[in-house]
């Protein structure tokens, strides 16, 4: 009889091994065999909990998305302080976890794979919509209605663009800090130009 709580422990262990494998070998070099060796379990355990490699990759991307959402909730102190909430969204996208080598390589692999995988493409669309939706929630309280969608898309593109640029160039902490400040400056400028 399996121990109570073992499934949660095993799932986390396998997701961590997947992140480590993608960091070391890339997505294509990450096999069930490599993951199981890194996790110290048999490959049958992966099949038991995730079905196959695709299921484990989906769960790993889900973990990254959940971590991003968790980072955001930790940054938001007052849901109704909309300017502060916008700044927290910026900060959540550039936390030390989100810009870590392990997360960056996995995000980049995921984005590339989403071009060829309908399931991964769906997760990417969910991720993009979530960011825009979070931005729009606060923007609608601060700027004129006709500019909410446009501003949300502009801010989301800037977040993604700066994060991608920093990750691809393996930038240092100063580059990430500069990206955060630039994104925040843009928000302040948009609020100044289109504020109610």
C-alpha cells in the first residue's frame, strides 16, 4: 500500500528532475530514462503518475505557470491598489525563480515546443491571456476604457520582450533590474497619458 502523500512528493520530485534535465540537456535530450535517473526512480513511475513524457512536460510547464501565479499573489498586498498591483505584476515576472537558469531554459524550450504541439500551444495561450487579463483588471480602474486593451497588450509585450532578451543573453542582475524599472516607467507613462 502506497504511503499517504507519496504521490505529491513523487510528482514534485519528477518535475524537479525534468527541470534539471532540460537545463542540462535541452528539451530534445530530456528523455524518460534521463529524468528517471535524475529523480532516482524507475521509468515506470513516470508512466504511473504522468502517462508519458508529454504528460510530464505538461505538468512541468503547469508548475512554472503556477509558480508565476504564486509569485504574483505574494507580491500583491492590496488587490484594490491598482497601480501597486500593476507594479507587482511586473515584479512577479522577474522574480529570482522566473529568471533562474533552470526556469529560463525550460520556458524557452516550452515556447519553442509550443510551435509544434497543440497542447503546449494551448498552455501558452492560457499563459498569455492570464497576463493580459491581470493587467486589464487594474488598468480598467486607472485609464480610459478605450485604451485598456491596447495598454495591456503593450505592457505584456514589453514584459515578455525584456524577459526574453535578458534570458537569451543570460544577463546579470543589473539587466533584470533595469528591465523591471523600464516596464514600471512605461506603466507610469501610460497612466499619465491615458489616466481617468
